[in-house]
């Protein structure tokens, strides 16, 4: 496995792809700054490197009782989210410590973690049939259990999470009312990547 970097214009009208291989033996790669990437390799070790895969520095994740890192996910600048055993925690790469943590039911498979990228105030953990919306301090804001598989989702500019299941296009609010709802039924699987007003 490797990672490839794509450059997108803000209006998504032009995409440039670097086809060169970067970061051999990579399970996951996430941006931690404008010119650095944090990588999880096949040995489940974390390291930091430049965008071209050079200048690799291993990171010892300091957390009591940590046996195996399952996956890493994006987080605010200089941090990553780590899934290890039955927990997810926010790890500060500079301070080298875990900041916040949430436990998961045994055997939970996390498919994706999506941040509200305009301010990194909230994020959603997506599993096969469940969504959990948390704030940056890992406090639960909203959650939803679905009867069909959750495909993908993203935040709009108002912090509403728009997502798709196998059968519906839906939304979830971050407010105290903990509202969720359905936009429409869909016949074919749809993957939500971004939300833009016309």
C-alpha cells in the first residue's frame, strides 16, 4: 500500500494527481500540517514525514495500556485520532500525550471519521450502521443507529452533518435538540463527499 496526494481547487473544477508512489507499506496517512503527513505503516507504527515521503521520524505513542494501533484518522493541526482496541483517542503529537478518549463497543469497526473542516469544532465517527457526533473535547452531541449501511457523509457550513445510507440521504444536527431526519429515498448507493450551496 502507498499514499497518493491529490490537489483540488476550492470549486472542485480542477484536480491534479501525483501518480508517484509515496510511503510504501502504508495503512493510513493524514495531514498534520500544510507540509507534513502522519503515517501508520504495516507494522502498526506511527511516523511523521514530508509530503514526498522523505525525512521519516518514528513517533512513540505514549499511552498506558496501548497494545496495538488499529488505525489513525485526521484531527486538528498537530494532532491525530487513534483507534486502538476498543477506544478512540485524540493524540497530541507535539506534547506526546492523549488528550481525550471515548470507548467503543467491543468489536466496533470504524469506517470513517469526518471533521467539520471549517472550524474543527465537531466530528462524526461512522461505523457500519451507526453515527456518533462529538465535539472536539469528545463530548457526545448526537448519535443515530441506522437499519441499513452508512455509506459516507460530510458537514455543511452550518455544522449539519449530511450523510447517505444504502437507501436514504439524511441529516444530523449538532444542536441540543439532537435532531436527525431524511431528505429523500435513493435507488442507488450515493457517497456524500462535499456539500455546497447553489
